[in-house]
C-alpha cells in the first residue's frame, strides 16, 4: 500500500483515501510510495505506461525532466535531513505527473514532502497537479539553498581566519567542506538542467511559467555559488599548502646553511682525531686553544663566502 493517498479538489481541500485507482472523482489524486513497497511494481505496471512505470522504480536516479505523452517524468534531489546521513547524501524523489494523477516515490524520508503533506492536511493543498510539482520543487530548492548558504558562511569564516592570521593552522573541517561542495555540485548540476526543462514545458496543465522560471534561476544561482565555493575552498587549501611548503623549505635552507658551515670543521676534527703519530700540537699546551680559534675563523670565513655568493 502507498504511504498515503489524497484526493485533492480544485478548491485546495483534500480527502485521504484507500482507493488505488489512478484518478479520483475530481481534481487530482496524489500517491506517495516507498520504493521498497512490494505493491508498487504491480500497481505501476497495471495503471501506468511501461516507461514511466520503469522510471518510478529505478533504484539509482539522476535529476531529469522528460515529457511522455500527456504526463511528466520528473526526478529531483533534496538535501538529506534524516539523522542517518549527511546533507550532501541527497535524497531522491521520483515523480509521474499528469493532469489528474501525481505519483511520488522515495527511498528515504523527504522532509519537503512531509511539509507539503502538512499543508495539504491543513486544507491549503496545491489546486492543480502542476501547482503540486512547483510547490514540491520550490521546497526542495529552498532547502538546498539553505545548505549551500551555510557552506558559504563556513567558507567565509575560513577566509577571515586567513586574513587575520596568515599562519593559522589548516582547519580540520576543510576536507569535509570540499567533499560536501563536490557532492552537492554533482547532483545540482543535472537538477539545474531538469528545472530548466521544467520551465520550458507546460505539462501538466495549469503550470505557472513565471514560477518555474524562477525555480530554474534559483537552481542556476545555486550551482554558480557551488562552483565559486569549490574555487574558494581550493584557494584556501592551496594557501595552507603553500605556507607549509614555505616553512619546510625555510627549515631545509637553515639546515643546509648549518651543514655547510660545519662541513670544514668536521673535516678538521676528523683529521685531528685519528690515532696516529706525528699530529702537530700534541705536546703543546696551547694547541687546543689555537685549534678552537682556527675553527672559529674558518666558520666566519665560510659564512662570509656564502654571504658574498648571496646564498644567505
């Protein structure tokens, strides 16, 4: 059985029903199914054309908007607000819409549909199936925008932290933010195309072209914002990587200078440390002091030569 079925009248009132016929007496009938419902395949194959029936039962989907005969096959994505997954693991809504029938199928709970159901039960249902599609798409788009704007605010905070302190450590959240932006962009790019296709069709009857164009425009702005966020997050990562590379190069440079300075001293101490006879100064009390002064002079000469060569 569907999760719920409503007969929605042209005045916006609704009546729950258990009748599984695809149409009601007046207005349009809305079916909401779970994809795992064992009754869905039989119902879809019995009452729908094989093409929209197959589209409703696909396990993997991407956003789409295609006209088939007198109906509309529409797949949209929304952010996952369920507790069992992150927001960028987006939830899918599969739809088949005609003038008299709306069928929605989901795998995970879609809060935009729950919100629309509450509106329907309050007696303010969309008066046509076209208005239903636009209302659902509007709610999905609004929630997506909220998630993207929250990600933009987090990116602003990271950029402000760099502005305040260029040597600030790499944020722990940067990698997860980049993954979120990439995953959202993966689905919202096709969704933008689907909403643009929706704006270009007048199926089902009673559509609001201006509202559909606004939804397509919001989808385009969201995708452009995500493209900008990916670039900004990459720039933040590159800044921290550059700082880390500079610090490593500076440390390596200092170690090289120290090694170059002590290279001749190591040769001298190694030479005077051999256990053979005939070493100069063995019987001279001042020999050790002379050797230390000589080594200091050699170090100074080595540093002077490196500065003259502009190595330091």
